[in-house]
């Protein structure tokens, strides 16, 4: 009898922790979905040439789930909006945070992009 009471007390004590972990996982998944939605909208808007709206969507994606990968899109969009200084300031951390995860061809492309921007 005493063991079952102890077990019940232990289960009741752990329940809030399990609920909090479950809520945190759901919140993280929701933010990830939100970021993905913003990112997809941004890509579509960029392709349509609506760079101002694309930038807003990419920034919303980054705000929802900060990820170095999105900085590439933000930087390229800033360049299309003639925000050259900001584009360089965005592409720098893209390369730094991405480090070895940035594919070699993409790194070369970004370095060339920064060079072109600086020459403007």
C-alpha cells in the first residue's frame, strides 16, 4: 500500500514536467512551421520580383526560428533592394555561422556577391 502511494505521488509530481515538455515541443514545432511558411512565401515573392515583401517574409522566418541558412536569402534580397551595406552585413554572418556547412560553390558565389556589392 505504501509503495503504491509513493508511486502515485511520484507520478503526480512528474506530470507537470511532462506536460511542460510536451507544450514546449508543440511550441517549437509551431514556430518551425511558421518559419517554413514565411520562407516559402518569401521565395515566391522573390521570384515575382516583389523584393520588399520577400524581405519581410524572410525576416519573419528568421525571427520565428533563427537559422544561418535564411541569412543568404535576406542578404540577396537586400541587394536587390539596393541596401548594399546591409546586404554585406547579412552575408558575412551567413558565411561565419554556416562555416563548413556552406557548400563550396555557394561560398564562392556569396564571396563573389559581396565583392560585387563592395565595388558598387
